[in-house]
C-alpha cells in the first residue's frame, strides 16, 4: 500500500470513529428521553414514526457492530507478504559499463 493510500485510509477510519462517537452521544439521547415524557408530546402516528426510526437505527447499529467485527477479523488474518520492489529506473539489466 502506498503512503498516500495508507494516509487516506487512516484519515477515513478516524473520521468514521468520530462519526460513530457522535451518533452514540448519550447526552442527546437523554435529552430526547426527557422530551418524550412531556404531556401531549406527540400523536399516535408520530409515535409510530419515532418507533420506526429508533428500531431502524438500532438494527443499523447492530449491522455496524457486525461489519466492524468482519473488518477487524479480516485484517488480523492478512498475512504480511512483502512483494519485491520493481527495478529502479535507469537500470537496463546490464553492468552499466
């Protein structure tokens, strides 16, 4: 893997971690939980919509946990098998004399 590819992948992984941490921020969910307990919060239809969104988010979170396991498991099974470097430019296979 070339250095720029490695740097890009590392940046993407760190961004993913930041995004997932933001999704899991308990403070915003705790605030949401206080809102839903207020009298007259929402209609029956809106409750159904909210339940659907929460259920969907839960399923997607479980899928992400599974994908993370696959990613880490697969990466740990990769054998490091360095490939030979290509010949340097300017050497045509002769002795150079």
